[in-house]
């Protein structure tokens, strides 16, 4: 049959087949190229919407299985991490703290010295070595022996604020504030007050806006610090019957008399500066997000990777009143908003029934919360008698501060009381 087939027809058929194959190849190549471009564009959209930023979860004690407040979160700092347990310390009257940034920061800054105080809390934290050019060691927070937990979460300011940030900028940056609050605060509310006082007095260094989620056994707070060099900050209380997912950290409507409210705090220029800039008119409803937040992000939905903050908050509410530590760990490893860029994860259960504060536990998933197991981090028991009060009464905030980069062991404290645990040496352990 093939012999009877005309030669020219065979040649023509082969040429036609070859042309079709080339066309299909070009089409496939074009489609692959377009897919690559689409993937790169999607990746860039994720990056611009905060896919390489940190996040936090808060669940009030009335919504949890154990009746305790839960706080969790993860950072996405692509650098080395190490666990540190810092002892309670006493300091000389003339000690100072080095805070701020350097010329290497994404928004160049300068390091300054601010006064130290006489005593600081014991706390446990995960340090890391690099983010936006700020000097190491850096931290997103942790847990102190007063039962106060802190999580740092990105919260971008509107573009005009970022552009008006002075260079060099000065004042404590996000890590300084988290560390200082851990070392000084006896409650979540006091931590907010401490951070606010530091910004009011010394200024604030930023990479474009930031927030902290702070909690104790009774309540939580979301606190946002803006770019711009104007010392603008605001805080909203989270009650025992509320949930919150910060990704980014957000605050909506605030009352004009926030200074007299039990549920809000803020800098003195919070309203007046917005009015001077034409961003808010006296008498109108004031939304912190609409006035000071990134205008490209929608409240509760704008910063999500593949699921919104609103949806995650809804999922936590559906689990109530049975939200557990395990539920929080599952969310910290949820692939809808955690990937191989994700850094360490943390979960803490803030209890009021511990026989001793050294029994408080910070569950840590080192190096990457999507794959690494959670291991319990606990305070090293002091060599002093454990018959002392479980909680040391907090001092007035005006006499308390800390040193993030200068430490000395307090009298009677073993020299190895501050210990570090490399992230890659931990082993799996699961909560009950």
C-alpha cells in the first residue's frame, strides 16, 4: 500500500506533519512562557501583598477549650534563628540601651542610646540575624515570666508616610520595642503603654510601618506604629470573647475620645496630624486603616496570600468555644498562607494557674512552621527558692526598660542562665 502511495504526497505529508509539529512546539513554548510570566506576576503580587511578612493569631480565653488566652504567629525572615532564654537582670543606674537602625537599613537610620532601668524580666524568645538591614540580634517577641506574650506583625503605612520618613531616622525599631516590652511589662496593657512612651520620648525607626499583637491571660491588644517620623501609633484592645488574625496588623474605626477609652490608646497627634494632611475631617468617622494604612490593601482582606484574614477569623470563631493549642499549631502550618519561605512559628497558652512562672511554655517550630515540629520552650528554673510568689509584682512603667544588645548576669544568677538552643538541634515533641 505504501509503494502505491504517490512520492510527492508522501513528501508533502511529511512536510505538513513537520510544520504542524513546529507550530505545536511554538504554541507550547509560548504557553509555557506565558505561564512563567503569569507565575512570576502572581509571585510578585504575593510579595507586594505581604507574602514574605509575619502574621499573628489571637483567641480570647472565653473561646478556648482550656479557658486560657491563645496567641500564635510566624515570621518570614530568611536568616538564621536561635532560641534564647534571658534571665531576670539588675542594672547599674547609668546603664544605657543601644536602639535603632544604621545606614544599612532599608530606610537609613542611626543608633542612639536611651536610659536603662534597674531590673528587667526573664523571657524566652527566638532571635534571628537579619531583616531589612537592622542590626542583629532581632526578635519578633516571645513570652516573659509575667505571662505577657508578644508577636510582631507587618502593617504597612500609606505611601505618603513612608516617603516623608526622615533619613537618617532615629529611635527604637520593631525588634527593640518587642524586646523592651518583654523585659519590662507585667501585663499586655502595660506593654502597650511602655511601647507608646518609648515612641513618644525617643521616636521610632521603621522599614515602612509595623504592628505588635500583645496578650496576657485576660486580654489582647493590637498596636500599630506608622512610618513618617511623626511618632504616630494606635492600639485596640481585644477582649476575652474575640478573635483576631493580623496579616497585616489592622485597626478599623476608633472613637475621637480614644484617650478616655478602656479599649483604645494612641499618640496625642493621632487625629490632628491626619487633619493637617487632609486625610481626615473633624467630625467624620475615623478609621485608622483608611487614614494611615496602605491604601492598596483592603481592611481584613488585602494582605492575604490565598485566604483572607476575615475567612481565618471566621474559621476560628466556628471552632469556638473549643479552640485548642493544636488548632493554633495547625493554622501556623496551614499551606494556604504558609510556604517554604516561612520562618519559625510560635504558639503560647497564657494561663493563670501555673504553680511557678518557669513552667510557662512557648511552643516553637524552628526554621519553618510548614514543616518543622513544635517543641516546648520553658524557662530555666532559678537556683533561688521556688517558694517565692509565682509572679513578681510589676514596677511602675516609668522605672522599667531593657537592653536588647547589652546584658550582664544579675547577682547570684548562674553565668549560663541565658542559654541558646540552635534551631537544628531540637527534636519533636507534641502537646497534650
